[in-house]
């Protein structure tokens, strides 16, 4: 995979015009669709599930990146794969049998990622880093869009990059939360490969132009 990717989060899209926003992303320089799934248990919010995934599956023409902020994600990964997920990321904090779940996802021909909350140390990934396709570093506490970026994320990017290199891993580093035009280039320079942007894209007058600027 190429790096310096932008993955707009559909959590910030206009759900009254979801097909329109998906088509806009299809026609933009966005690389991935980022789908935030919340269950009201692992995080204090509920987003969307399979009906929205079906709409994405019908209309999205790019890589579909699903971020499961749910307890017991292993119970649902097959259904998300059936609904068109190209990559599924599960939280280290929510997945009791992480190795098994990662390899199950990959056995279905789908890429697998692991997610760390802001307070979860990178060193805990030492035994799984060689197996995953992506590490998602949360740069806000998960559950809501529009939060302020946590500056310690830069340190965690460096730690993750060191861990990847020392274990001959090919995992990409993704950052999600508070990404905007002010910090995107700095995050790429720090070692991030994929940036998730929600409000920073969909709250602007020209989302397609914003996506272009995030990639510079």
C-alpha cells in the first residue's frame, strides 16, 4: 500500500444525504472510507451498524476501513466482512483473544488492525505487531467526533514506528482524532501513514479541496 493516505470518517457525514457524501468521496482524492462503529458500551456513544454499512457497500468505490469501537468485536467481524469491509481494526482494550481475532480476519482475505486508546502504551503490541496490517493510534478518547487532539500522539507514533521496524513488521500507522489542516503534515512527518479526518473534512465548504490540502 502507498502511504500518506487520507481516510475521511463517515461519522461526520450528512446522514440525510449519505449517498451524496459517499459519491463526493469517490470523486475526491480521499484514499479510504473510514467507518466508526460504536456500541454504547465500549464507548459512551452509539453510531451505526449494518444498514449504513450496506449503503457504503452499494456506493463506495474505494477501500473500506472499519474501526470497531465495540465489546466482543470477534462476534461481528464476519458480518462486517460480508458487508464489504476491506480492513477491520479492533481495540486492544476490547479484544480478549487478540491474536486469534486478527488471524481470523486475515483468513477471510481482509486486512486486520489493532487500535490503542490514548492511555494504552505502545509496548503492549510487541507480541502482535508482526501479525497486524495496521496500528491505529487514537489521538482523542474514542466515542465522539470533534475532540481536541492529544499532543502525546507524536511520541506514540515514534514508539510505534520503532516497534514496527525492530520486528520487521509491515504495519501501517493510522491516527484518528482531532486531525486537521494544522497538524496533518506534522503527523505525516512524524511517521503516520494514514490520517482519519471527520469534522475537518465534512464541516468545510469545499470538502474535496480540504482533502487535497490534508495530503500536502
